[in-house]
């Protein structure tokens, strides 16, 4: 008889198992996860679902769709990556209703926050269930967590689930879910060693996630990426809709929404400029979902949901321990360009920076963008334990060539302390300390100041 005893009795045991799979290990096929989902009785999703694909902005888009859905009274599951402190951050459930009336809770201590994370028991139950249904070839790290998310959302009885793709689209584990609707955030050059060294190649991989005879929504893309999107839509007979800004146009109405509701473009004013196209895509996605499933579309509810939603590390502006800090996950040239544009529009001039990046990034292009907003000082930490990190002194050399004063440090704590000690008013919100350049840098930062994770913080429960 098969052994159905739990493989993992403690979260630490499962954490160790996950680590053994290798965070960066990839085996880009869909066969393993498809087989596992079938054995779990999840070959077809039992709830409406949306997949979000892209290079930049897909995490923001995913979180906003789920938050808007919850604000309209639905229980919404959200699956994102990567995580900052614990992989449990990747699987979250938004209960029906708006976020707290006071908005951002990132200034509260972990014990004061209302966490969206699932409990440790739910986490372990799903981990054991997926482990039992693996076949001879074990799932990869990302496949395992994807299967867990699908299962957890079923057990929680969600009304809608939103899945952020991890890498690419063609063989990403979330593509095995065959979501009937896919949203395409900004497509740009990144992970070129895996997806291809041209925008056309990257776009071809990502657009392969488009559902057969399904619906795809996209923001306005570069011409090369848009051509690939159009070609894939024709090949798969999918409905491709482009979400555009209605600036300079008459008020936009949402087809099929109750009362032919006016699209609340003004809701986007609550978002920093760099996130507005993601917000626009999320609102349009919800409008389409509301139309298909007979859910509500209330412009005022959308405004409140968007205005109160804060995603850690995405243009997150906070006052903590006596310092104004601006935290952003800009980790490639396109994201850095968006960050610098948003800072200029809001007249933010960092008095100091903490910056690090991975070795596979186009640092010279990122440095040129950084030079447009600061000449330094930039404090560059080593990222111990991150094998893909570029050494701090190499980063400093590239930044100095771009005319930026840069200083290397042994770790993030030392770099942050030095940046916060730079002269200037620590209480001037227009001159914060900027922390950016890598999600792994932000993970190191949140290890030092976990209260800034807000509702994403899983705590110990």
C-alpha cells in the first residue's frame, strides 16, 4: 500500500527540501507539472483564473487584479514570485472587502499587520499533498510552488485566482494551467541567455502562453513585440485586446459592465507614474472578467482599491527609523528607466543610494540611467549567498565610469547605514535614500526591516 504519512512535519523541513531543489534550477518542459496537477484532480482549474506574463510590471498587475476583485466582494487567490523573506509570500489570499481604511500598513510592526499569507498548516498540507503526487522525476522549485498554489486556492474556495508567470511563457509552469485569459505586461530584454538575445525572441517565448481561442489583454508594446503578439493571436485564434490610455479622449465606457460604467482612469493618479500602465491593464482585466462572469464593476470601488494598494519594493516610499526611504525592484534597464522617469516627474532627488545587481544584467545601460538622477553617493553592498550577484567592486567601477561616486561595502546593513548617514535632511521626502537594483538586495533589506513588508509579511503563524 502507498505510504500516505506526511513527508514534512515542520515548515523548516519543507524549506530545506525546497532549497535542495535549487531556486535557479530550470528544466523547461510542462510534462511534470501537468502530470502532477492531473493526479491532484486539477487538470482543469475549478475556478476562473488569469495568467500575467511580461518582463516588467507583471507582479504589480497581478496584485492589482486580485485586490480589485477582493474589493468587489470576491475571495481572490494571488500567486507571485519571487519572495523576499519566505516562499510562503508567493501564495496569498485576499479576503472580500477593501484594504484597511488607513491604507498602507507598511509602517506597522509585523504583529500589528493583517497578513494576506496562508497559514503554516495550509502551507504544509499542500506541500505534503504535492509531494505524494510527484512521479519519478521531482518537480522543480517553481513547479512545486505553482502546484501548491493551484491546490491551496481550490481548498480555500477562491472565486478568482491570478497567477504571475515566473520566466518566459512557453514552458513556464503557470502556462500549464491553461488560463482562459492572459495579460501581457511590458515585454523587454531580460533573461536573454534563456529566452533569446532579441526582443523578437523574448516576445515569441512569452506570447506562447496565449490561450487557444481565449482572450489576451496587452498594454501598448514596442512594435517588434506587438507584431509577435498579433501573429500568435492569429495562429491561436485568440482575441487580442490592447489597453490604451484614454488621455485626450472622451470618457471611456466599459462594455458589459453594470450601467455601462465609466472607466475610472483617474484612479491611476494614486499610483506612481511607472506603475500606471500596469494599473490600467489590471483595471481593464477586471472589467473584462466582470463582463464575462457577471461580477460588479464599480468605479469608486476600483479607485479605493487601487489607491490603497501598496506592493513592497515597487516605488514604495516610507518613513522608517527616522529616514525617508524609496524602495524599488528596478533590476534591468527598462525598469531603471521607468524608475528614473517617475522620480523626475515627482521631483524626487535621492540624497544617497544603496544599489546592487546580478551579473547577467546590462549594468552600463542601468548606470547611464542612474546618472540622470544622481551623481552619488551610491553605496554598493556584497550580496552574500547570492551566487549570481555581481561583485560590489565591479559595480563600483562601472558606476564610476558613468560619473557616479560609488563605495563598496561588505553587506547590505553596512551600505544602508552609510547611505542613511549621508548629509542632508533625513525627513525630506523629496530626498530619500533610494534602495534599488535587485530583488535580492531588497530581500536583504527586508531582512533588516521586515515591518516594511506590510501585509506580505508571513510572520511565524
